[in-house]
C-alpha cells in the first residue's frame, strides 16, 4: 500500500516537472530569455514574477510593432505598384480629354467598364 502511494506521488511529481519544463519551453519559443523563463514558478497557480511579466509585455509590444511595420510596408508596396500608376495615368488622360473636348459626351469611351 505504501509503495503504491509512493509510486503515485512520484508520477504526480514527474507530471508536474514535465508540465513546468513544457511551460518554460513555450516561453523560450516566444523569445523569453533563459534567465527569465527559469523564474517561472513550478506551481501554475502561483503569480508570475514581475521580471517575466515585463519581458512578456515587451515581446508582445515588439510583435505588435513588427506586424504594424509589415502592414505599412505592404500598403506602401501596393501604392507604389505599376498597376496603380498605370491606372492613375489613364484616369489623368481621360480627365484631360474631357476638359479639352468641346463635346465631353463623345469622350465617354474613357470610362468603359470591363
């Protein structure tokens, strides 16, 4: 009976250690330093140390900034694209034709739709 209880307790302890190591590994994958990750308490219900919280907040802010920068770069690339430039040139030419034409209704072919 005592051996069975010791075995169960050993299994629970091993399970807790594996969970703790998994949580540390998860933090490391997110970019948390080894020093800060090692501060993670074994008990998942315990409070997270301030140093670890601060590092996680900093990493979260950095991820948001990187995402924002990527979105800005994508938007810039879209507006710098050849398609948009051609479209703007075509629109400019159509407007110029309409403004200089004595009968603007004859220039409606500029506004054809596909």
